[in-house]
C-alpha cells in the first residue's frame, strides 16, 4: 500500500532507481539522527515558504537562495549536514515539535514500544487489547482502515500450536477421522510442540 507509484512505474516499463529517502518532487526530504540511541526525525519540505521557514529555524541564510527543488536536490549533502547539525542537538520529539511549529511536515521515527505508547495511536483506538490464553492480555495492531459498513475488528487471538489441526484436516480437507487419528498416533500431527 505504500509503494503504489513504483508498481505503476514498473507496469509502464520504467525501472525507478533506488534513491533512499530522497523524493523526486520534495527537497529536503529525509530521515535525520537526533540525540539518543537510534532516535530519528523525518521531514519533508514541500514549498518555498517551508524552505524559508527551515532556513530560519536552522539559521542557514547561506542556503536560502536555493529556491527550487532541483537546486536543493543538487545541494542535498550540504542541506542534510545543516539539518543534522540541528537535529543532533535535540530529542526526536523536540525536533518534531520545532519543525512542526515552523510549518514543516515532520514526525519522529517510532520504535514498536513508542507506537504502543503514542497518544495519537491511542486516541484513534488503533491498538486493540487481545486476551491470549498463553500470553495474557496485550495490545495488538488493529484494523488500519475504518470502513462505515464493514468496520472490521480483531476476531480473537492467534491460535495455539496445533489448536485447529484436527478441524482443518477433517472439515476443510475432508480427511476421515480414522485417518486423522492415525496421523496423531504416528506423530505426523500434534496439538503441542515436541520437547
């Protein structure tokens, strides 16, 4: 769902080259290190006004003359260095707040535990609590798209090892109960992992 343009380009016979975090129509556009262990912030400059705001924030008047995306893409390494000099002095959240306050699209890169604790995800009800017979209650990714007529929901926890083996063999594949019993007796099927 995140690379539709690449599939469309491929179907037209185009082979887009890898470009990392660069974007063909936005500059700068990337992921930058912040203070802390493996902490990052992403940003995207979409307009000249946002570019001016970024130059003000970074105090990089010498780069302000790069008025077009193409000009900024040509100087991407110098721009990236200026952004990193600013982000490395801040936490990912402080950098995000500063960039957003200046009108620049930005977000921290969240680790798995950050996602579960994130107020935005919680407010939107993205994580659902699932009660698993072996693991207990834990937050689980919910349905990303909310549709009015078919909203979707998690139906239950993942099955335990072998929990549905007999049902699948007998009801889905039509294997006779006697044959399934023989599979269990021979060790070819089991309801628990071997120890």
